[in-house]
């Protein structure tokens, strides 16, 4: 039996929890997930001009009774502190985020390396549940349990996809 | 003056109106089941002051996100119409959202812009909307074709009524004066959210 990929596992868990709205700003590492989601009529998926907007849309959808997730890369997360601190966290909206991690394990762009350092301190400061996902065999458990926790506690959750899981973006040296 | 689709107005041709009066007219005109999302600042304060309408959501912070939040509510509640009420300075901060609304053809969404050309809440500093940035023209450039300046109060009411007659999305630009809001929004985010979700029937018990 072929092993499920990280993006197949993600789609399976999103469906299990009825997360059918996917907003994103494109990213190369996330491409197979984005393509799988677009190919599946279960999902309403579209790109936004900016990550803040993508979070605003899923926040509105949550209040309207529909579950969503925002996909982005690390530099995109760096545009979000104000939105998370003034919308998701104080209004107790369980914003789900999936971030492909740049800036580490073979990064070639110093800007990505610098901005990646800001992500975990922001998540910790805002008391947002965050998991760095490195192993395929742990992925379904972490995704599944953390979604249950997000709905129950009304606290946002951020899944950080490590290059150890996805292969990351490779520098053609 | 009635809405004139063939000869859309420029910003400087639109009448300068009262924010409180326009929001009062809007709230009187729309059905109770419709949702209204208020952006930050004096627009939000006057939405609060006009009526404690259960299906209103009041943002606090997250400047520029009234339209995306409204779009999210519209995606989740396709059977009602959603109005996103935003100030000119706020929309200038998140112009890309108009392209998203247009591209997705969010038919049950109307964006209402209150444009006084200034950041009133921070001391009345001049905004780019007073230096040549025409938000209705920008909306059209984003592909939001049904974007018009409201010539006067009657035209505004006519445009609001269109929400239940013809599919959107649409954007209504309103030039307003610098009158202060009548009240200040309650600042208790979980309560504001909870009331809105219960009014929509999403949360029960």
C-alpha cells in the first residue's frame, strides 16, 4: 500500500472536520496541496491579494457557520500579527493556519531567514497553539486533535510544515 | 437625482452627506435577516448608534478587514445579503480585497464606503482619497463593475434596494462630512461576536 502524502493527509482531515473553505496566498511548497484542493469540488478555494484578507474571510465565515483554513508561507505569516492580535485572538475566533516553513534547512534567501525568526515568538506571545510538523506518521494525529482543540477553546491554531516533512524549497546550487 | 448607470459620477460630483443619516436610511431599508459588518472608526460608531441591530458585527482593530469579513459571512450565509461598511482610510489599507470580491463574484455582498477624505479618528489628517484616489474608480479597475458614487440620499437608498433585486457584488461610494459619531461602540470582542453568531443562528443554547 502506497504511503499517503502530507497533502493527502491534510485533505482527509480537513474533510473529516468539515473545513471546506480554503483561502491562501500561493506558495511553491504548498502547491501540491493547493492543486489537490482545487481539484476537489468539496472545497471552495481561492487566492487572496494578502494574508490579512485571507484571515478576515475565514473569520467572517466562522461567524457565519462555515469552517475555513488559511494557507501561506512564513513571510506571509509576518504580515499577520495585527490581524491575529486584534481580530482572531480577542474575538475568540479559531483561525486555522497552515504555514510552509521557509528560512531554515537550506534557505537561500536571507530575507526569508530573517523573517522566519519572527514567527514563533509572535505565535507564543499571542498564546496561539502551534505545531511544527516534521513527520508523516504524526501528521494526521496532530491535525485532527488540534482542530478539535481549536473549535473547543476558540483559540487559533497554526500548523508549521517543516522542510523535514515537505522537502522544502531546494536551492539549485 | 436617480442612479445614472450610463453616466457614473466622479467623486467630486457626489453630494457630501451625513454618515449618521445614511446609515439610518440603510438600516431602515434592509431586512432584519441581512448582516452588516462595520469597519473601525466613526463609521462603526455610527452603525452602533443608529440601532442595536442583532445581525451587525462591529470590528475593533484589524483596520481594513470589514470587506473580507463581510465576504466570509456572505460565503457562509448564501441566502442572506451582507453589507460591509468601511471608511475610506480603511479601504485604502486593503485595496486588494476589492479584486478578490470581484473575482469571486460574491453576489450577496454590497460594500458601502463612507469617504470624508480624512482619518477622523486620529485627528482629521488628510487621506489619499482627498488627494486624487477615487475609490469607486479603483473598485471598477479591480473588476467590481457595479461600483458607483451615490449622487444623493435618494440615489443611495435606490442602490441599497438593488441588493435584493439584482445580483452583486456592488460597491456604493458615499461622500460624507466630518460630523462626529453619536456614540462609541461597546468594546467587548467576545460579546460582540457571540451576539452576532446567535443572531445568525450559528450559535445556540
